[in-house]
């Protein structure tokens, strides 16, 4: 496995780096937050991303996409972490596209994927029902009706649920919460009778949705994949999601280190730069080392999505554990090493810790994935 | 690409035919092959395997063919490594020669030095030790005092080295000496001499593990010919730093010995499962975290190699050393925690001895604190 970027991936990285440095960053996030923007992202930034072709990156060429690698998309996610750039990219072009291109039938793929590639369709995955993520803990139910299904239940923390054109709903078609069997996936237009959406502002200044489904009527062709067999495709989609979130967390950690080292060289106390104190040097050096390890796992995880048909569960959990722990350390250390100014709203460093904790918790934090790793390893 | 595929196929076939079956088993520490003049092979197969690999130069795969090396490109060497590990082939030679002084001679030595030393290093005929540290020069290595007096065509060396690993079992030493006392870093030279030279005495030191892998080495009027200086006189510090990079990279791989059972398999065998999970729930998560960190570190070694075109990984070696040695210590702690009192007996190959020995990992080759200093200064630019 090659753990370095090829030319195409390097190009994507550089373009993401320079584009987001110019057009996103903490100042944009501050603007979005302070203007009570109801989207939780900048529509202008999203339109620019569409022009750059980003939503089409993972979509196969036969469906009008670019057919690039996960490694390439991971570069964008990492830079989105550095520059705190929010947009429908993750829920639509990473998570949604993964589910559709893997599990959708030909008709569904040709109906949705080209629209996503053009930037004309957004998706959201309606999965979590509890405050701590657990994909098996699904109570939302679908029952057979004469000409389809009836959907009932509640979802929370749905990323982009308040704006997505189509919701991918994870529901239980048989069994009880906790069972692997009996999970099914459906595409449901957000604007459907019986679907009620409440927006919730979360601490990273993004907006997610709580969604209730009451007696929502679904047609047969809204089912993605096979009835009762949704857990495997959901697991692969969550592996993809966790690996890309790890890339974002890596970007956050790296940016925090970069900003902190800059501050250590700048800030003077006792007549010298605080960066001349060995106590701080060693903490920064040790953080740098941890980030180097995280870089390798993210890279290997992205590559294994591209290279192997085999289940990526193990490497996804490795990447997420490492990224969560490193991002947690980086964000905490960066506030501490900035002293009082790091605690102020006026200073940017605080934005990173808020986004990091959300990205850590999404689809399982490091504790969840440590446990999962041990389970997958048979102990 | 296709060249590499051919190389892989040829290599696989050659290994299939030439690697003795007993050399495809996990290697206990006691069966490591060190080579050297007085080396007693632990089996005929061990000797045969060394000879066969040395004949191809594959004990030093990237060294030029003219000195007996394999002449392989970086990519070919990677393939060879993969094919060796695919059949769990033992390393044919563990050597400070191929890992440390060999690369330095190749990079900085005269043609005559290369001719004299490299073939014997590659064939495992001469075993080397490293004479850097002194009683008053540890982390502050450049403060060393062993004195080399200029006698025209040779030096006379006087001084004391300490912590010299395997000095009592080695044939030659690469040694840092002072050739100009008026300056610190700029007055150091790297010299080579035979441990049988008159005036060299190595006295073993016993460690907390009860073993004596290293020595105090006394140098009493030892004659060193000037053609045994590596690089320029007074330019030894540059070479020493280059060598330390190799040493760190090597130590960074310290925990990466193929073993019959993984850590979690050993823990499971000792502790047992309850409802499919390791019966000690706290240890279970520590194990999982160690395994994840270990794999991250392995991937990092690979990534850093992929990223650097040169043979040496430069300053990243400080990070690889720092992390790899900590991981090895964590592994040893987890092993004795998993196996309890069974691991704490005082037998010859007991886990307790390995655990105690691992405490030195974060000291040898430059302490962890020194690695953090290097990263802060050279990579982060703090100071
Ligand atoms: C198992 C083993 C094998 C060895 N093999 C060899 C060998 O083959 N050849 C050889 O030449 N040497 C060898 N060594 C020696 C080794 O390189 C030294 O022990 C090491 O460099 C530390 O030097 P010291 O022991 O004098 O400790 P000191 O330098 O006295 O350090 C004591 C403590 O102070 C800390 N410290 C020192 N300076 C700083 C600083 N600037 N900032 C922060 N903390 C600092 C250190 O990190 C350490 O914790 C070996 C050592 C061991 C343990």
C-alpha cells in the first residue's frame, strides 16, 4: 500500500488548501454564527464547492461524477478541518453517495447520483435516536402496508436534516432495538406528509435536525437494498464516514498545533519567548509526534477504502480512535498553551475544540471504537 | 511496475528454495544471529541461511553490489522485506555493522575503507560495537573526552567508554574520540579499531535484568591508524549525527519482532473470555489501545519511508524512536499484567527479564527527553 499521495490526489489537496484558506476559516464561521444563519453553513461557499466539482468527486464517471479516490476526498475533508469549513459535502457527497453507489439499484443510482454530481441534490442520513451514537439501537419502525410501508419514529442529530432534499432513513423492519437483523434503509423526501423537522443549533455553530416520522407512507421503490439486510451496507457507509471524519479531525489537530507553535514563538514572558521553555517544547513535540501517527492511519484507512473490497471496519476503528484522541489532545493543549486569551470568544482557537468534540462523537467516539476494535479482534 | 512484479516472483521462488524450514519460525531472542569471528551458530540452518542471504548481498539489500551488497532499489528492498515477512523468515543477521557503521562508511568513508570493511560486515564476519557514551558524556554526547593524540601516521587513544553494548563479544569498535580539544563539536573524529588491539579492555556491567549485555570499555594507549578515520578528521560529529539517525530508526522498530502470538492472544490465553470479551475489562481496553497505537506506528514507519527518497529518514527518526520505544515498554507492561506471577519468575528466558530490559529502550540511543528536544528544535523551530 502506497502511503503517499499520487499526482491527482496532490492536486486536489493543494487546490482544497488554497481555496479554503481564501474562502473559509474561523472568520467565515464567526460570520455564520453571528448572523443567525438558519443553514449553519455558507450557501456561497457551497456553490463555489459545486463549481469546483467537489460533490462529484466520489461519484463514478458513468453517473457524471469524477470517480476520484477516497484519498482525494480525504484531502478535502482534512482541509475542511483546518479551515472549519462546513457545507453539505460530508452528508451528501461522502456519506450519502457511499450508501447510494454501493447499495442503490441501477434505477436509483441513475436517478440520484448525476443530480448530486451537479450539486442539485442534497442528502442526510437519519440514523441516531439516542444521545450517544449506536447504530444498532434503532426503534424507528417500518411496517408493511398494502402498497408499500408505513414509517414511524424519531431521529436526532441528523446532519443537514433541516435542508436535505432527501433523507436516508434507517428503520427497523423486524426484530428489536439492538438486533443486527431487521434494519432497512429508505429514501424519503424531506417534504413528505408526516415528516416533521425541528432544527437544533449545536455547539460548533452548525445546525442539525430532530425529525419525527408519523405514519409516513412509503412506496416499495423507496427501499434501498434488501429489506431487513440494511446493517451491512450501513456499516460500510459508517466506516467511510468515520474515516473521513478522522481526516477532518486530523486537519483540526494539525491546525491547532500550527497555531500554537506560532504563538509559542511570538508570546513573551519573563523576557523570553514562551517557546523557549522546555516544559512547553516537550508538550508541543509530543503532540507533533502523535499527529504524525494519526496522519499515517488516516492515509492507510483512506487507501484501504480505495484498494480493498474487504471490510474496512478494523482500519476505520483504528483511524477513528487515533484521530479522536489526537484531536482531543491537540484542542485541549492548544487552549492551555495560549493561556487566558485561548479562553476568549474573540480569539479563534476555541472554534476548533467545539468542532472537534462534535466530530469525535459523531458515529462513535474513541471509547466506542476501542470497544469495537476489541470486539472485531475477538476479545 | 512489471519489473517489480518479476522481481517479486523471482524473490518468492528463490526464498521458497533457499530459506530453510527452521528459519521460517518465530525467533526467540536467544537465537538472533549476530555473526562475528567467534560467533557460535545456534544451528546449521542458522549458518546456512546467513551464508545464502549473504551470497546474494541480501543481508544489506540496498548496499552496492561491488562491496557485496544486494544492489537493490528502495522499491525492490521493500518487496524483499514483504516477501521475507510473508514466510515469517528470520532476519539472517542482527548487526550494528549493516544497520549503523556500514551505512556511515558507505556515505563518508574512503574507497579503501569501503573495500576493507563492507564485505565483512555484509557477510556477518565481523561484529561491531559502538563506543560513544562516556561516564561524563551521555545526553551531552559532544562533551566526550576520550583523547586521540596525533602521532603522525596514527593516533594514540586514551579514555573510557561506558554502556558499550556487547563490547566483550565484538570484533571491532566504531568510536568517537577527541582530536582537537580547543573546540567542542568541531574537535570530534570517528575512528575504527580492532577490539583485539593492545590496550582495549571491556568489562561487562550487570543490568537490573540480571544480564550483562553491555560493558565499560577502557582505552589505554590504543593505536589507531589514520586510514581508519571515517570522513575527515574533526568532522566526526556530522557523521555521529548521521549515525544516530540510523540508530533511532532502528530502535524505533524495536517492538516489531514477529511473534508466535499477538499480545491480545497471549492475554486471552492467560485471562480467558467472558461473554466473548476478555475477562478483565480494564485491561481489554488498554490492550486495544496498544494494538491500535502499534499499528499506527508501523504505518508511520512505512509512510515516512515512502515519503523520503533518501535512505535515511532524517529528523523523523526522533519521533519514530520516541514512540517505538514507548510502545515496546507498554507491550512489556501489558504482558506481565496479563500473565501475572507466571511472568514474574526469575527464569532464564522469563518475561520479567525482558520487561526490565525494556526500561532501557527510552534511554539508549538518546533518551526520550533528548528526542523531544530534537523535535522541538529541528522540526518545530522552538528554542
Ligand atoms: C541498554 C542500553 C544500551 C546502550 N548501548 C550503548 C552503546 O552501545 N554505545 C554507547 O555509546 N552508548 C550506549 N548506551 C548509552 C546511552 O546512549 C546513554 O545512556 C544515554 O545517551 C543517556 O546518557 P546518560 O546515561 O549519561 O544519562 P544523562 O544524560 O545523565 O541523563 C539523565 C536524565 O536527564 C535527562 N536529560 C539530560 N539532558 C537533558 C536535557 N538537555 N533536557 C532534558 N532532559 C535531559 C535524560 O533524559 C535522563 O532522563 C546504552 C544505554 C542503555 C540503557
